C-alpha cells in the first residue's frame, strides 16, 4: 500500500484519539489540527477512514453518515454515544447524535505530545 499523505495520517490519528461514546465534527478535527477544513477532513475519512473509528468523526448537525447509518448506529449504541431519538416525521425514523452531549473538545488528547 502507498504511504498515506501526512495530512491524512494526522486526521486519522485524531480520529483514533476520540474516546468511545464521544464524537468530533469534521470541522472540529480540522480546527484541532490547525489546518484544512471540514471538506478536507471528510475527504480523508472517505478515502482512508475505514481502519479507524470513522463513526466518531461526524457532521455538525448530528445526522448519521449517509449510506452507513445502521453500521454507525450499532457502534453508537454499543459505545453509549448520546442520541436524540427521531420524531416519527423524520425520514427513516433514524436518531441523530445529541451533539451537545456527545461532542468532544479534545481535552487531554495533547497531554503526551506537543502536537500531532
């Protein structure tokens, strides 16, 4: 396999640090790294994220990743990630992430090294 681009390695390292039951948005990851933006992080996760806890890097509106909703939902329930149950009017009746309770700010993640 080809070597990962440096930015992709850094994004994946952040994804691996997110504790079970917590999430960061694509924008949170970019902000934490101090470079790139939500789209770049999303692209890295789409191309290379299969080997890390991809379900912990999410959209800021808490909507589950299209095409992977049920796999992600199983992981969230397994990890106890806070969810907001969907109203019956919601498409597919799928819950959303409770972003106020589930969002992780990266606190403590840098304690072992200056930066990634």
